[in-house]
C-alpha cells in the first residue's frame, strides 16, 4: 500500500473511532474559522501535544424552553482566559466576547441542543525551548453530543469511589487555579487506577493529607444538617461548585469551607461531587464503606433536582446563568 493510501486509511479509522465515541460534529472552530470536522487538525510537532502546553474548559449546552443555552458560558470563558494568563500566555488574540460568540457559533453551526463544548488555547508554532514566549497562542473549540459523564443510573444510585494513591498537585508544583492540560496527567493516573480497581471515581488528597477533590469534580460532605467542602486554596475553583454552593444556600443549608479528613467521609450522612461533566452525583460507597444509606441521599437529591432544572432554564432566579444560542 502506498504511503498516501495508508495515511488515508488511518485517517478514516481515526474518524470512525471518534464517531463511535460520539464525538463527531460537522464543524470545529479554529482560530476564527469553522473547519469541517475531519480537517480540524494540528501538526504532530505542536508543543501542546509534547509538553501539555495548553489550557482548556469543559462547558455544557442544554435544550431549554427557549432553545439551546450554554450554562454559565461567560464564566467559563473568563476562566479560560484566566488560565491562559496564569500559564503565561502574553498575547491571546481573542477577547472574552469573541470567545463567547465563537462557542455559540459552533453549537449553532452543528445544530446541537444538548452538547458538550471544549475550548482549548494551545501553544502553537514554537516553544521547544520550554518557554511559552517561544510560541504563539491558538484557540480551537469543539462540541459534541454527550450524556452524563458517570452514567444516568448514577443520578439515583450514586457511585463507588476510593481514596487515590496519587496526591493532588501542590500549589507550588503547578498552577492549581488554571485548567492546564498537562496537569491532567495527575487525574489520568488516579482515574485509571480507580477504575482498574473496580471503582468509578478517585478522591485525591491534598499535600497535607486532607480531602482535595476528585479527578474532575469538587466534593461536598453532608453531616448533621450542614454541608462542608474544602477551601479553594488547593483545588480548582469550580464553576459548577459555585452553582451548587449558591443553590444549597438558597435552599437554606449552611455551607462551611474547611479541611476534611479522610475518615470524616466515612461517617458522613451524604457525600456528593459536582462538575460540568459529572453534573451533581452522590457517592454511595467510599473505600468499601457504605456512605449513609448507600445511595444518593435526600440533601443531594434536593440540590440535584434544582440544579437540573436550572441548567435547562426552568428556574427564573438562575436563568441569568443560561446563555442562549439562538
């Protein structure tokens, strides 16, 4: 087989794998242009691939009574640009308003209603001297249809988790307030280990040995009517975390930000996690210990129900969180 033929076959196989994974779309937005899905490529020698020199966001759009709406789009794009600033990109050639518009344009062009949105600012065209100033910043935005990250059954039954052998990054080892692509090798190691052990999620401790967060979610503990969550000092300042925090307070719950020890999880009435992909999910079991009744608890359920109504634009007080596409 000729080289060109082999390359074409490989490209087709790759595309078919993406289709199977449910990640196909008509277009991907790249540096100001909507590019056909199969042509949205970057070069093998792009330093973002070799060194993780990129920042990203995970965002969701939901079908609402007024049409598709992106949940907290502006806040996500603000954090994307903040992550780029923290990482050291000096000249990102796109403004906040341009990023917001690009995400909506991409959803609209693909005709999606419920979908996931993945913007990435990556180091392009240089940077092999391990200096971010040696390259330029490029921006791409993909979107695809995607259900609940941990499965629909998890909403009612909760999931099983364990304390990972991997520690969450120390704040002076990397930037924990930025969604830097390279940071997520930490999450890959922890999540893979947990799933191979038969769990669905990993809980990571901070460098001091207290509960930090999961591989892609923030964590909350319900005990004696109060909700406790780690401070944001060692973890990502989750936008879903902020949404859940607001909803819980509006429901009358008192929320404390303080250190949580591993054994405090075991004796909690409820434990739940939240994130853009996972949404809001209860933990039924941690380290082979049943949590509460061993299923999604009543407090988690109340918060979960309001959150699911809010993301679909059905709660007037939270409708400001919905950025309508059409």
